[in-house]
C-alpha cells in the first residue's frame, strides 16, 4: 500500500459534508474529534494514539498512529466516504507502522457511521467488526 503523499492534498477538498436532518445514526461531526479505541476487533497499541477529527464540513484530519493526515469526506445520512488522504511521512517503529497502515486502509474503505453518545462506530468494507472511537472533543 503506498504511503501518504503531500501532492495529493488539494484533491477533493471541494467536497462538502451534508448530513440529512433526522437521519438515524447521523450526528453533526463538524468540530468533533475522536480517538481510536478498537481497529476492527484487533485493539490498538498502548500509548499510541490514532485520532480522527472533523474540523469543518468536508474536511478530515488526524493522527494515524505516528504521522498526521488530512483529506476530505462526504456524509449522506449515515453513509461516509473519505477521499484520498495525504500527510507526513515520519519513520515509525514497525508495530506502529503496521497499525498506521491498517488504520489508513480502513479509513479509505469506510462505509457507514453510527454515533452513540460518546462512541462512534465506523463500519468498513472487508472488516467484520467496526472501528470504535471515543469522543475526545465535542
């Protein structure tokens, strides 16, 4: 899987997020930030934070375990799709690098979101269990 690249940054940034009012499972994401607690049933490394933030409509950022990433997303009711992600390319310990690769791959295959209080579940194509996040910023 290719690593993130800086030249991919401008792509799809014009996409906007639009959650339809009253849609089940679709919560306002703008301004929220989440910490990854479970990576499709495989847990996450201790003392290694992977995050996902929605700083503005259509824009996503976060920490992929070692590196920072950013890109775009679209949201229609509870369906989510992330555009190509770009970010930094720092060297990581092998276990952290492996988690980062799995996390970024999962984000690119995201299909559906469920927000339940302070927990967000992201259902991903090819994974039996969803990614589980806990809210760290409202």
